[in-house]
C-alpha cells in the first residue's frame, strides 16, 4: 500500500492550516512502527479509512448514502483492505460496492495524484452488535465524477438509501459543514 505517512505529509504541505485538526492522526502515524496497523480496523487508537465524494456529471449534486450504523448521511466509503494498492483505490472500491457506480473519473487536486482531496478525523461510537469498541476513523477522501448520470443503485448489504444532494444544500448535513466549501470550490475550478 502507498505510504500513508507520505500522503499525510503531502496533504499537510498543501493544507498547513489543517495541522491542528489532524493532530490525532499525526500522533498515530508518528507512534506506529508497523504500517499495517494504520489500516487495521482492530486498532482502536484509530485507523485510516477511505471514501469518495461523488459529483454528478453536471457538477451540481453530490451523492450521499445513508449509513446504517451511524444513522446519518455520509459519502460512500469504508475500511481499507490490505489488497488496496492505495487509499485512493480503497475509496474507488468502496464507492463501487456501496453505489454500483463503475464509471468514475478521479479528479486529483494536487501535484501528487494519490494525495486526498480532504482528510477528516472523526469519532466512531461502540457497536456491540459488531463487537467493536469506540474508536477513531481517519478518512482519506477523494473526488470523483460519476459519468453514468444518476444511475447509482443501493447495495442493501452496505447502505439503506442513496441521495443526490445539490451543493447549496450540503450545509444542512452536519457531516459536510466543514468540507462543503471545498466541494463547491472544486466543482467550480477543478472540473474543467
């Protein structure tokens, strides 16, 4: 797998104002000797996940999925697997598994094409049904355009509902308040 510490460093070089927000991830990376621990879902100190912001072909809406366990709308994504060559490939796999969309165009936002569009650290509550204690996700988020229009389909094993949300309505979803500006900016300047 592509070096997560390297991707984090490159991301912070591009967005130095986010260093404080990613302090927990930086400490995890600094104190982990085995890179496999960074994606091990049993690591309750936190582990890296990957997701995709999927924008429609017209660049007006973002695809959200209803996450069963958390009870809220989020972008498609999930845990990385050892077979994923990079967090980017993990994000692409997760989007395909959860939405059925295969015609995805990836839009890198940095000189280094594997650097995420956004990184977010968030708390995950315990899930006794899955035998998981509370832990942290460090989500490497990538930007894709769905070239199939709005032909996403729900995978009931993964999500309950799919929803295309206009960019100007993203602020109504609490999990998107901090990244909505980035998404709108990207839609205006990156997708040309």
